[in-house]
């Protein structure tokens, strides 16, 4: 079994990539994968971007009040025990406050939309 690709880089140095299973060359030096390499190149580092990482980290659903309260309690206990820096606790509290405000604003918007619907008022697209 070949441990490193037998191909050469543009500068003439030996390629250090691992070869594909059952071959002596990596995907970049294997003939017949030109189209796949174009796809890989086109996607670039998009899957590793900050935006992509943030999207992968998002939970499936928003936290409800009980879940948020539970996490705040965990951070608070860890702060008291000295396991969490005060700045982290402050940031957590700020985020929790922002989450509550967003939930309240969404609730108010839903209520307004319901009232407008009952009154037969059409909302503008803005």
C-alpha cells in the first residue's frame, strides 16, 4: 500500500497527500477526476466559512423560556463555583436578554397580524 501520492506538485516536489484507496495517486493527481476537481475548486472553502459553521451550529428549533432559564442557571452556578469568567456570564445574560426581546417582538407581531386579519386589514409588503 502506498502511503503518499506518487504525483508531483507544480513545483516538482513530491505530493504529500494520501492516495485514493487501491491507487497510488491522490484525487488531485488521479486522471478521470478532472470534473470532480472543478466542482471541489468551485466550492472552495464555502463549507468551512464562518457562515457555514454558524448554520451548522444552529439548533433545529429556538429555545423556549424554560430551556433558556435552565442554561442561565447552569452558567450562574458555574460562575459562583468559579468555573466561568464573569465576562462569559455577562455575555450569556446579554444574549439571553436579546433572545427574550426577539421572542417578545415576534409575539407582538403575531398578535398584530391576527388582529389585522380579523379586521380585514391587509399588511403592506414592507
